[in-house]
C-alpha cells in the first residue's frame, strides 16, 4: 500500500490567494494590484493542479460499465454529489478519467485530483476498463491488469489517496460491477471473455479494498466461476444481506439469476417461467430486480427473436414479485 497526501500548499482557496496578495502588495507598493492579483490567480491555478469549479456540468455523463445493460444504472452512483467522465470515452485509460464532486446539491462541480503520476503506466495501460464507486466521501477506482486488481481509494473526498494492489490470479480480467455496502465491505463482479462464452467471478473485501477473496456462488465443491454463453453481467446489493447477480443468455430466453439473503454466504439460483412462445429467443439483458420496498419489485427481460418474416424482433417481459423476490409472476400486457 502506498499512501498519497495532496499537499495543502497546492490546494486553491481564498485565504491562500489573499495572503499572497498582501505579501506582494507590501513588496511592490504602487504597482497595479489588479494586474498582480490576476497574474497570481492564473499562476496559482496553472501550477498547483488545484480543484476548479465547473458550473456547466451537463457533459459530465457517466459511461455504462462495458457489459452491463444500457438501460441499467449500475450502483446508482450518478447522483448529486459525485459524477465522472472519460476524455474521448476512453474507459480503459486512467489518465483520461475525470472526477467531479459537488457540495451544493449539483449546482456547481469541482474537479478532483487523481494521483495518476504516482502510478507506473505499466500498472494500468493494459486494463480493459476503469470503474469508480462512490459512497459519501469515500471513492474507489478499480481496474484489473491480469492477474492483479488495482484500487485507488480516498476517504476524504479526494484530498488523500491510498493505492492498493492485490493478486487475484485467474479470477477475472475485467470488472463488470464494483459496489461497496459499507466503507469496509465491498464486492466486485469480474469477467473473463472467450470465444462465445463468458466466465464470471465474485470477489469480496472486508477491509475497504486492501484484500479480496473469491466467493463460491453455486456452492459446488468444484466451483470455478459461472460459465455462460453471455456478454453482459450485472450485480446489485440493496443492503449488507440482500444481493443479486444477473447474467445474459445468448442461447435461450432464460436469465442466469442468483440471489443471496445472508450477505453472500450462500446463493440460490432463481428460475423464471418463460412462455413457450419465446423458446427460440435469446436474452440480451442482464438486469437485476428493482424493488420499491422490501416486498415489491420487478425484473425486466429484454429478449430478441425472429418474427414471422424471420427478422429479429425485440420483446420486453416484465416479472413482478410481492414477496421480496422469492417468487415471480409475468405481468400481463
């Protein structure tokens, strides 16, 4: 672990500028103070790499994780406190990641310093994607360079950063979803892609991201990840105990859906009753259930299949639960 502190003397604030103004005024006397002040402000912003307020934040869009359904907001982290973007949509470039923080409910945004210069380029240049997660003033930025998981972490909104790296071996080459349920307890759903197939692994940390362990989802003794003919996967924990994993299916309309109610200690596979009229379709989505309370929720399946003219057609199936996800019923149109 490497600990990085952003020096106080490079953080912009009004007191700093006022102090510099007064010093120069004493030394130079009659020289135009307006010109001196403007010059000092420009130099301070340029050399310090300080945090700059951005009022026009409409372009601070959050790119979807690379293999999560487009209409899903993974981790629900597009909020009024944190946003991010990648320059030129370079989702695998740590240098192009831009973080923004708002302390006034989204009216103005401050770009947050990321200590990329403290990390060797070899530690991130081969990453397939860079994935951030936010919780109050805690930020995690994670990526995988085979066979190592790298994490940048701050606890104070970006003033100080820690760098962790952990050897995960074969358990993933890209991150599908990153989520923390507490500042210490977190999850990563990883993927490995092959010819027409995908392997998913679930990793868990109990120390804020320093160390990780592989979680057996199926409970089988010879467990070695979840193999599927898929290209999308998703995960969502609604609290410390209740979590879901969803994987698409390129061979059938049935979702590959797992659920835990004990914080990931055990998992059960959830089966849905798919109408026979969709038997020749395939499931393109990896949506997790969306709950309005502890009992009521819905799950949306995006299914594609040939119509009577043998052209590909999209179908939306909506399943509903009234018992917290134990049973599901297809909503009638």
